[in-house]
C-alpha cells in the first residue's frame, strides 16, 4: 500500500461510510424467530442486527441460525418458528465498531464478517458498516494511486 493510499484511507471515518440506523433492516429481542425470518426473506439479507426496545444493540440473527434452530431429527419443525424467540438463537459475539474506530480496524473486521454494527458510547445502535462500503473505498484508492 503506498503512503498516499494509506493516508486517504486512514482519513475515512465510520460515520461517513456507514449505513445509518434508519436505513438498516433489524429485528427486536422478544420477537419470535418467525418474524425475523420474514424480515430476512423480505429484505433479501442473510443476517441483520438485533436491537432491544431502547434501540440498544444486542446481537445479530441470520437465516442459517433460524433454520438450524427448527431442525428436528426427521423434519423441519415449522411450528417452533412462533415459539422460539430471537434472543434464544441470535449471535452475541459479532464485533461492534465505534464512530471513532479507524479504517484499518474496520478493514480487519470485515475480513471475517459481512458487516459490523456501529454503536455509540451508550451502546445505542447507530448503523452498520458493510464489507461493500470498505471494499469500495479500497478499490477507489487503488485506482487513485
Ligand atoms: P448479505 O445479506 O449476505 O449480502 C451480501 C452482499 O450481497 C451484500 O454485501 C450486497 O453486496 C449484496 N446484497 C445482498 N442483499 C442485498 C439487497 N437487498 N440489496 C442490495 N445488495 C444486496 P454488503 O452490502 O457488503 O452487505 C453485507 C451484509 O450487511 C449483508 O450480507 C447483510 O447481512 C448486511 N446488510 C447490508 N445492508 C443492510 C441493510 N440495509 N439492512 C440490514 N442489513 C444489511
């Protein structure tokens, strides 16, 4: 990476790269996984953030986790979709970012995760940073250098 490219990329901040909360599909704790599956199928995303009623970040939930949780020995137990709650199957180990997280840390996070949730100092959800947004900037920098 050239020093010019490094400088440009490291100047970028999470705020300008993230998708703001109001444009992000999400589900809430307390929702049945049936609702989460509907949100995922309708939005087309494989996984979305989980928030509490105060808009605090709690985790993420994806189609694979939901389907695994209703897999019986011989059949898919569809009736479980209305019984199991989002918090019973969500991932809580997904990394989060702060508004002041530097670009290189963001880049490392999206190597293993398609997106990371951005939270403020109170843990309130403010948006997501996607792999696409990071790769777009890296691509721009390569062509600019
Ligand atoms: P995935 O749903 O697995 O999507 C992988 C990539 O496929 C996305 O990468 C995007 O390039 C494309 N894609 C999938 N569904 C799309 C849709 N409905 N509209 C446009 N493009 C779509 P990224 O854009 O880097 O997103 C990474 C991950 O971030 C997504 O993974 C999804 O889990 C989450 N995500 C992105 N935008 C979101 C939003 N507005 N609300 C909730 N989650 C979002």
